[in-house]
């Protein structure tokens, strides 16, 4: 399950096992072992893999998790600020997000 998902993510990203191993600072043999199910990643490695492919750890580990329904943590990070958003700022953000959703539903991409 994990190995198959990792291989699919890597292939979709057009990465070789060697290229992914460099990103994760492990050997290509380790990547091969992950993909074949001969070895399981530790929690820190799971975090790194999820960040590289922009998926959740839940997606990596569970059979039924759908990558299209996962939280995009880039969005959460972009919304994280030192000081809380004002009500007006939140209203503007929600308005903009709703507008983008409407465009996407209509098949219009930005």
C-alpha cells in the first residue's frame, strides 16, 4: 500500500529513485525498499515524503485516502500570520476563495 503510493507519486513527479533519494537524503536502495515494502519509513521520513509530494501522511498510510480530498498545507501556511486576521480581512479572504471556487466550477482556470 505505502510502497505502491510512493512509487506512483514518484513516477507522477517524473522522479527517479535516485533523484528522490537525494531529496530525502537516503540511498536509492532505501527508496527501492520502501516501494517494494521491504522497509517502512520512520515518522520523520513520512513527514518529508508528504511535504515533497504535497500529500498528507494519512494519504500515504491509508488505503482509502483520496489525494484530491487532502488538505493543501501550503494554503494553511500562507494563512498563518503573526497577528490574528481582522474580521474584514477574513471576509475578503473568504470572498476571494469563494470566487475562485466558482471560477473552477465553471471550468475557468486562472
